[in-house]
C-alpha cells in the first residue's frame, strides 16, 4: 500500500510541475486525499473578459478521470438569436455543446474525454488545453449560433 501511495504522490507532483509549466495561472488546492483541484482564469473575448476553469481530481486515484468545470461565470448564455434566453447550463449533458451533466451549483461540466478512455498516464495539461479549446469554440458559437 505504501508503494501505491508513493507512486500516486510522484504522479501528482509530475502533474503539478506540468500544469505550472504550461498553465502558470492555475493553482492547486488539495482539500483531502480524495479531493483536490486546479483553478485558474483564461482570457476570453466574452463572458466578462475572463473565465475561471476548475479541474477536479482525486489525488490518490489517478486512474479516475478528472472533471472540468466552468467555475465562473456560473451561467453560460447560448447564442441569443438561436437560443433566446437559454444557457448551456440548461442543456446539461449535451453532445452538441460537449458538456456532461452539470456540476456543483449547476456549473457547466466540459466533456474533455470519455471517462472510459481516461488513462492514469494522461496529463492534466491535456484537460486544461481542451478547456481552452472549448472556450474558443464557445466564442465561435456566440458569433455563429452553431454547435460547439
């Protein structure tokens, strides 16, 4: 058991080094052995100029796929001409918008990979990069009304 914990700790340290290298604006917060997250802001041409993403993971279980949320703002409006008054949050799990079921407080959960395809050798930088790409596609949706 001690060997597994040591491996998990080394993997977490490697993940942290990579996130700090490529997404230096993200900070790690470890609440417990089973609950930790990275959170940071990404510049956006919409949604108030910046969006806060949160990558939630389980430090002792690197084989569990991390979750990726749009943490702030909570409500993410859809193109008003195509979806008047609607938000992505109201869609929940939606293939067209690459979202999973809503997260804490109704926050949008970005689908970055199928949980069954996650592998503990994958890095969180990939997840955060997909979050940045999702935001870029979202900005395109606001301009065109097309799915993400």
